C-alpha cells in the first residue's frame, strides 16, 4: 500500500482524527501493524464494546518503530453538513 492509503485507513479506523500523508513518497510498501491502544485512557475503557488492552503500544509508538512519525497539526478544512434530504422523485 502507499503511505496515503495507510493514512486513509488509519483515519477510518481511529475515526476521531484525520491522518494526512505529507511524506511525498509514492512508492508502495508491505505494511503490517500490530495491535495498538485506541481511544483508551483509563483501565476499564471499552473500545468497540471490548475492554481496551492498556498494555498494547500506542499508534505513535508503532509507527515510530517502522520509521514514521505522527505530528499533530491544526488546520482549517472544509466541512460539509447535510441539513435536509428528500426521497428522489419517480422520473
């Protein structure tokens, strides 16, 4: 996969954050990531209905092990809000 596709998959998986590939590298890589802590801060936290394994490494630690670094940035981005939906007409 490309690093952009990895960023897209991480955004989908984590859900509350958007990952953007700014490496400029377009090569394809065989990427296998072990399990990591997601949305878990305290013991007993449920992730997808299952108690989180707080002993698992963080996503940042896993990516660092494969040579990638997460950097938190604040940027403006377009957000589209659907306020109304109607069923399509029969024609």
